[in-house]
């Protein structure tokens, strides 16, 4: 807290992680100094020292739980920046709580404190962006590179080689593939890419001689005995060894490593909203949802009056839909039809549907009929962005016809979604249309990120495809 004035991956270690911790400490202190200097320019006090030390200590402790200081080589920059904010945000209520308990709140300027709370994470993000861009440039020039060996001429091995070859900023130089099979039993490798250069024995010997920095084992799951033998022999070298199991034989939904006690496990079908990511998602819904609700309130009042004056029936229409984990929730909409179907059979709206009221056509096409769902977003049963909720009758129909259909319920349903901004909304008169919608819903869950959500919200307002098939 700044002084009050009258104006008013696993946690990383080593050198890189140490420098990152030092840089964050400097940014937190520098942010405080800048905020205080701008609003006061007075002498430094003991309270200032205590505030900055508490902030640094709290931040470093939270960072250990969020995995901020893991190795970020190969991970997109936005993911690291989101993690910085996800680490800093919990520190704010901790500091405010300490100030309240010690009755020191009046000693600090609210304006300067807010400035500090914003400046410090911005500084940390700026340092990271500069560092990452600098490293990218150096690695693209052949500096700070690692010598890589890929064990196994397999589909997953080729995918790995292609990813590295098209990403020179990763700083990885592929020495080649290593496989015990004879050339006539191997698939043909693309020309201009890494080629077969040796056997398992060769990769072990070259690793022992220090010629290889990292070995990526890309063998199929059925090759466990060979993998075990290779790991045992590579343990007699200093090379880093990574297992790249072919989990792509499964349709992974946010797959990640976890553990049950001392037993490591990997998720095949999982929600992305655990821990810090879950807090960020909920914070996004509460903050943006509340703002949207305030902005939309005048429109909602006007629409309510028009609906009441132009057609008989209630203003709102409630329908049972599936929410998080397949639990049934009631979703609120402005009534746009003369009927209110919510039984075992629900007929979708079609073009020039005679059931649609005069105002209904307009509010459906502009999605104004969905605005009452902002109450669900703020309340917690829905999210601003996510797979659109379907009527229970449609869920029961399509879960039997489309593999993986129910996986869309691993997250909260959304007011808008990736499928909708790509034109896959409205009537699904063919199975293919629903399959494309589900495909986009599952892609959203796999790719989720805070910036991805913001991009979808932007496309919802300004995108061209979002109003396609809106009847």
C-alpha cells in the first residue's frame, strides 16, 4: 500500500528462476516507489518498507503455488502474462487485510495504492515480454540453443520435429531421429527435415559424451519395455529426458498431469478451470458481467415494455438446460415466441417461423433476447463465454448421436461462445451442423485462456459471422 498524502510448470529453480524472482522483486518495489513519488515525493518511512516487503513475500509465496517460476521455453507469452496477474491478484486482498487488521489503512493513499497495484504487474509483464523477445531473437540467430534428439520415427515424433523446425525461437536444434527399426520398416520422413541418424544405442552413447542436451522419447504406449530400458541407460548421462507419449490416440480435453498422493496421473477429459484459472474465469464473469448488466439495463427495460405491449404472455421465458457437469439449470430469456416449449420435444426456431412475435425476430437476430442471462453470469450458473446451453430435450437427443457431446458440460455454459462467433448458431437441421458446433465447443475448452475469452467477446460484438442463422 502506498503512503497517504494530502493530494489525493512444476516450480522452477536455477539461475533463470532466480533472476525472475529478483526481477519481480525489483518491479514490486519500483512500482511502489513510483506511485509514492508521483503523489507525494516525501521521505521513505518504515511503513513503506514493511508494505513492500510484505508484498514481495506474499507474491513469492503465491508464485510457488501458481507455478510462475517454471520453465516457459516454448509456452506462448500470453499464458505467462496471465499467470503473472493470477499470482498478483491474490496478493491485493492479503495486503488490504493486513492493513485493516493493524489499523493502518488511513496511513496509505487509496489512489497511490491502486496505482501501485496496477504498475507493479504491468512492470513485471513488460520485463517478461522484453526478456522473451530478446531470447527469441538470440535463439533464432543460433544462440542459446539446445541439441535435441528424437527417439522414435512415429507420428507424434514427426509432429514434434515439425513444431520445433517451424519455431526457431525455441532455440532447439534437432540432431535427428533415432530408431532401432531398419529403414524399410520406417515411414518416409519429409525431405529438408530431420532424418534418421542412428539407433537407440547411438543416442545413449552420444548422450553420455555430452553431445545431446535433451532426448525426446516419442514411442507408442505399447513400447513400454523398450522405453523402460532406454530410460535406464540414459540415466547414465546428463541429458534431460522427456517422454512424449502418444496420448493423441485419445481425444484429449485439457489433458494435464496431476497426482493422487505420490501416484502421478494424467487427465484425459478435464475442465481447464481449476485453481488460479478458475479464480480468473470467475473474476472475469463477475467484473465484465456486472459492467455489461449495467450497460444493458436501459435496453432490457425498453424491451420488456415492448414485449408486454405487442403480444400476450409473460415477458420472460424460462427453459431447462444443462449446466456445469450436466446439472439442470433454468435459463432466462426474453420471450420471442408465442409458445414456451420445455417438454420432451422442443422444436427449434426456423427461418420465417410463424411462432415468432413481431419484436421477437429483431431481438433474436440481435441476441437481445439473451441479455437476461447476464443475471445467471453474475450469479454463477453461467459464464460470459462458454458453450451455449441447449434445451434438455436436445441434449438427450444428441448425446446419443455425437461422440463426446457431453464433454461440453465440463465448463459452465456461456452467454456467447466460440461456435457462435464462427457462425454455428441457430437451427441445426442436419447432424453435421450440430457436430460442427460441438467441435468448436470442445476446441474452446482445449484452447481456453483469458485473452481467448476477450477475443470471443470482441467477435460477439463486431464479428460478421455471429448473426448468421439467427432466426
